[in-house]
C-alpha cells in the first residue's frame, strides 16, 4: 500500500516549512541552527508528527495542523526550557 497523496502533500509541506525556517509555530525560535548539529532533535520532531497525524479510511489527512503543532511544540520546548508542552507527551 502506498501513502496517500493527501499524506504526502501534508508531509512535504511540513518538511518545507521546517527546513526553510518559516514554520509559523516556531516564530522567534532559532531552530535552523539545530540542523546538522543536533539531528536527533529534528528526528524527534518528525517522529512526533508521524505518530500524531491521522488519516481517514481513504487516506485523507484529518489533523495536519494539530500534528504540526504537537511536533513543533517539542522543538520549542527543546530550544526554550521555559515553554511547557500542553498536554504533555
């Protein structure tokens, strides 16, 4: 079974905004400097995204923005210890 076009599109969009430094849920956070220096932090972001995202029976993404927020909340808390992820993981 192949991944749906809906999922592929959602993942591609998330990856683009993460890599370009323009992820709106991370405004004010210098996360780009983590690329190449702390790859496990970036890996964790994508692992959370993949574990949170939901698809319907036709492969249509149901919660792309929520998956992005949960994933990027981890990175925000990684970069800013005063940020508390709610609800906790």
